[in-house]
């Protein structure tokens, strides 16, 4: 179970780096940056809601 959490966190960190790169240096962002931005926001929301509801 810990390996799944660690893998998910690593993937979210990589997505976060892409999103941040698109905000800081827009011309260096990949052409799919908009989709990555949306996927990251949805994944973050689901991740935080899952852990918030899991603790109760």
C-alpha cells in the first residue's frame, strides 16, 4: 500500500513541475500543458478528498 502512495505522490510531483513550468516560463511549456493542468487539478482534488475522508 505504501508503494502505491509513493508512486502516486511522485506522479503528482512530476505533474506539478509541468504545471509550474507552464506558469513560470509559458514558452517552455509543452503543447499539452493545458490538459496536464486540468488533470493535475482534478487529481489533486481527488487525492486530498480521499485522504480527508479516509481519516474520519
